[in-house]
C-alpha cells in the first residue's frame, strides 16, 4: 500500500478542475497594466520592483541610530 497519489500528466485535468483565469493588474510602480503570473505579484517587471524598493529605503532612516 502506498500513501502517494498516482502521478498523472500535467496536461490532464479531472472534471471540475480548472486552470486559473489570467488576471490583469495595475503595476504599483509605474501604473501600467500587466498579466499576473503569481498571486502575490505587485509589479510588472523587476525594474519597477527595484525602483519601489529604492524609494522605500530613501524614506526610512538608515542605520541603527537613524543617522
């Protein structure tokens, strides 16, 4: 007796099983609409993500003593 599910081809689906519909969101960095690949994705490209990171770092004090 095995406790593992039988493997099946990735292209096969059971009845009632659906692939998530593509979703469009506005990028939090530039405002451009983009197709979401991950549910937690907030930016359209790495450049926008990096730009948002740099802006957040500029707003907060750097270092332990806030210097």
